[in-house]
């Protein structure tokens, strides 16, 4: 059982195409596959979709689009510190972020800090940095290995046996084509299409663009496989603040964005990563 979605040009267009398909399937689907041709571009219609979703999330006291994107790739830190200072800056900020959100949203931490055990020796390694260095060396060599770049996000030591509050992103596979175009495939065990997936697409695109830039590869398409996808809904009271939304509200949001997409003018996308300015940025938006 799988649900292939026609390839879309941008993150926002991919999100609404997949969300609409999941909505039409009754709000739940398995093995939803969507390909995003240019995962860092934004078309004029995308701004309306991004603003609509971001406003909905903030008004319902959920994490903003930029907060979700930053869990996968902290674009703000890259912009301020550059590639050479990115990992150190993230490491300095991590303890404060853990105080704010505990272990939620630490995907970039999993990508950059992993315990490698060799006998009694425990060594902390940076899988993302190792992948970038290896790929860059391969691209510069006479013979390039094109299918040797993968990162696991699922950690049995932390995630096995847990039925909730565990990682949704499970695995990342980077591929190089014959002309050194970089492709990325991301696999999710579960994908909440209202609360998470649009921000996830943006974060993955930024991660992919970072790897491409650091290795002198050409940015290619992003493919996301959601082994379970849902138009998520639910409300809870947190210290007197009601968080979340009803099924009706979630479906109304998707329908609103479908209408925006269907009514779009025929205009080309513009290359941009300026998602962080959507809405009124909160402190958690800017790692």
C-alpha cells in the first residue's frame, strides 16, 4: 500500500499536494511519497500558504514553521556563524534549548553528536560532518562513490519500546548522480501534516542545500517517504493554555490552502530561504 504524489516544484506546493491527498483518503494514509524538485525555492503562491499555516499554528499555541524547520537544520546559526562555526555554535546553544523543550526537536543534535563504541572506548562523532568530508573527497577524486552517504536518526538506545514522545524522522539517504547532483531521501515513521510536515520539508531542504554547498555538489530534488501520514488534530490544556485544534479546524486549514493553491497565478518560483521571517518570530524560532 502506498500513495505516490505527483512531483511538485516547491516545499509549500508539495505539502499541499500531499496533505490534500491524505485528506481525501480520510485523513490517514500509509507510505505517502512526495518529490520536491527545488526544496529551497519559494513561489509567490507559497508565501500565502506559508503565512496561512504559520498563523494557524501560532494562534493554536503550536510550534511555528521556523521552529520545526530549525529542529532539522538551524539556518539562523549558519547565517550568523558560517559553516566553520556552525557545530560549535549549536553545541553552545543546546543546553539552553534542552531546558526549554527537553529532548523534543533535537534532530540536528542526533545528526552531529553520536556515540561510537569501540570495546570500552566511547567516542563522540559528528556523522553529518563526516558525511560532508567524505562526500567532498569523493567528488574531488577521479572515481566518485555515489551511493555511500546515509545517516540514521532512529536510535535503539533512546527510541526502542517507546510508544510516544519519540523521533518521527528515522533515516536520511543522500545520493549523487553522474553529474554530481545531490539527492536526498528522508523516511518518516509518522508524519503529522498540520503540525509538522511543512516545517520538516523546509528544514530538510536547508540541510540538503548545506551539504550541497559544502561538497561542491549541485542541489537536486528532495524525496520524502511518510510511512504513516495523518491530518492530525487534538487539543490539550497546558498550564491554562489550550493548545491544538479540532479535526474540523485541521480540515478547514487544508481546504483553505488548497483553494490558495488552485487559485494561484502562473508565476515562476524565486530562490529563497527566508522562511524564518514568517509571522512574529518567537525566541524558539531562532537557534
